């Protein structure tokens, strides 16, 4: 297995996680069952996941000058992520995510409110010499928790140097044509895909329609994650689906999409086919949702390979 070199430009968020037997209604107060904090943020989660799977990962983004920012940064360093390009805002705090978990006998659902804080303070000046050094990476991963202008600038830098770009288009937002033109991979979930295309994504057939719509926009590869219904991928020559993989009861689905994207990019850059990368990523996601918290739930490469072996898959190419 080769060691992928991955650049993640994105967000840092400290998650404040509240559990309760049901979500409160408007104007209602209910008594919860648990509270905890966990470092997260879509960009940071994807960077940590790729690093824990064996990639050499660098992160670009901005945190606040506060304890939350310090804790997130320390967790990333412990996971092996290069944070030398992470900047500190002196005017905005580290972002927080208010995560509500509804825990019932039927499973766990979540609702998330993000206060973006320092994530929206990043400027093109904070990118430094990235335009000159971006060609040292095998792929660049972007999301939508930072200013759109920064995503466009980074995507253009990578595209100009022939570096593949993955955009995890979350949270949902319209995508400018100049950004779409620079993407190698676009990965929304089913809700974000529906927002982008106007096509409700509920099954394999509707996923294919939504993917075809996005391919016609000029994106080379589209990957839609659909929670318990697995994932669908297509380029101009193939359409592939991959079922989700159960590791255990769903405890917290918060970082599921981030772990999937980090794993898919790591696998693709290691030489996997899209079908192989989706299988690998679904095993990663299966472990992630069985644990509480964002970064704390992200599995290591050994955990994933052991899980794949248990399910009868050949993992020799990863060893």
C-alpha cells in the first residue's frame, strides 16, 4: 500500500453533545440523559480519519484563541495530522456544534446547529504559499463550513496543477460553476444531492438520476452517501452501489459522512478502484456510527482491516 498525501482545507468545531429520549419541540424544555464534548468539524474529522487510516495528512484552517481550539489541535496532532498551516483568529472563537441526539429503542437520530466562528475568518492570505506547494499532494479535500471564496481559490490552485479535488458538499449550499469546473469528485449525502438537483434521493434509481444530473454539470465523479442505504458512485462509464456495513448498534451518526469521505479518498489515493474504495469506506463508517462523538469515533486502519477480515474480505492490498 502506498502512503497517500492528502491536504484538507476546512473546518474545526468543538461538538457539544446532548442526548435525550426525544427532540424538544419549539418552546419546549425536556430533561436530557447525557452531555459531553468532543472535537470535530467536517474538515478536521476528514483529516483525522485519513491520518488514522495511514495517509500523510496536512490541514489548513482557522481556530479561535481559546481552549476549544487548543484541544482540537492537540487531538489532531495526536492522530498524526500536520497542523503547521492552521492559523489562530484573534477576533472570533473556535466554532461549536450543538448536537442533539434522540436516543430510542429504534436507534439514534441527530440534529446539529453549527456556530461557525473562526472557520469563517480564514482569508486567502492565510493560505500562504499553498499555490506553490499544492502539487505535492495526491488529493485535496474541501467542505462547505468555510467561506466559499476560499474553497474556490484552493480548488483553482489544485486544478491548475492537476491535483484531484474532492468536495464534500456539506452543509448544503448552492455550488458556483467556477467551483464545479475544478472538481474531480463531488460527494453530497442524499439530502444535499436533492438540494443540488431538485431530485429527491430515496433509492438506487433516484440516486442514479441525481448523479446523472451532476455529471452533466461537468463533475467527473459523483459519490452520494445515503446513510443506512449505503452509497452510490458514478463517472461517465459506470454506476456502482455499495451497501452500508453494520458494526453494531448506531450510537451517534454525527461523523459518519466525514469518516466515509476521508476513507474513500485514502483508498482511492492508495490505488483502489471506486468499488473497492466504497467497500473500505463503508466499513469505516460502520465502525464510526457505533461510537459516541466525532473524532473519538473515528477508527484506525487496524480496526478497519480486522473488521473487513471478519466479513470475509481480502485486505492483503492494504497490508
